[in-house]
């Protein structure tokens, strides 16, 4: 499985160990761990509702 890497210098994502745009070293990015007891789900849903109201 291929990891996703992030260049903190130019803020680009890549699949390589070095950034293709600036040739700096990249760091491995991992998504947040999934939990069935979603502790922050309520906050995320409330924020999404507010954002949808603002768009209308």
C-alpha cells in the first residue's frame, strides 16, 4: 500500500518521499483513526449545518 506524503514547504501532497515541486523532503500523513464512538461527530454535524445555512 502506498502512503500519502505532504510537503510542509509548498503545502503539496505527493506519493513520493521528496516533493516534485520544490525537491524538499516530505512527511507521511495519516488520516485520523476511525472510532465507532465518534466523540467529535456532534460538533462536525453542527458546524456543517451552520455552513449550509450561511450558503443559502
